[in-house]
C-alpha cells in the first residue's frame, strides 16, 4: 500500500459490517485488516497519525440500567466468549451483532498489542461510535450493512426489522424495555 504524502490515516474499513453470524468469517479478517493497514501506516514516513474506527460495542452493549464505568481497559469480553459458542436460540441478526462486537474487540486489542510491542513513530488512537449513518458508497455491491440497515428499515417502514435490530443485543442487555 503506497501511503506517500499522507500525514494521517483513518481506518473506517471493517469487513464485518454484513453482520455475518459466523465468527470464522469475520474475526480473523477484522484482526488482520486492522494490523495490515496499521503496519502500512507505520512504514510510511509521512504518516504521523492513525485512527481506527472501532465501535462502542467493543467495550460494552447499551444498557440503560448499567452504571458501569468505561475506561481504556474496558472490553466487551462477553461478546468474544459468546461469539465462540453462539446459542442456537438467537436469530442470525442477534448472532451477527455479537460476532461484529467480538470482531471489534479483537481487532482493536490486536492494534493496541502491536502498538505496545512495536512502538511506531506515529500517534495511534481509536474512536468508538455507537452507529454510523450516511450515504452508502456502493449500495448495489454492499447493500445496507451494519447500522445503515436500520436507517434503511426506518425509511422503508420495516417495523419488524427495526424491532429485531433494537433487540439484537445479547440477552439481558436490551436497550429497550421488554
């Protein structure tokens, strides 16, 4: 990857946005993709900053009753554990959300581990949005992945998908009243 002339790099790419319920299709790609672009940024002499677009699901799942304090050491390890043994009673969307969260945990952890071990000459950071909404770059090729699916469902009055998305959090962590 030729990064000549770039001073900063923001990694917004994640192959897990399809909410694929198979962790073997998602987690290794998230980890390797994050590390590959980070290593390329570190090799480029002009790049001084690297920002990973992670996800709030890498640290926790929205729960209005939780009083958990989030720190730089907080990780959604529950999603990682669940992704390795997904319960059969969950929908594919629920499984996909768990796998997505686990991929964000593992990808970001891999980034920080690499930074600690290699001490690159660039500032590394991550941002953890709760959702991403905006124009789909190529709807014919990528459809409406991740949280953009929710916006599409709202505009198309797809009440069932909106309800399923709202309850796709791990059991006991629903952001909406039952």
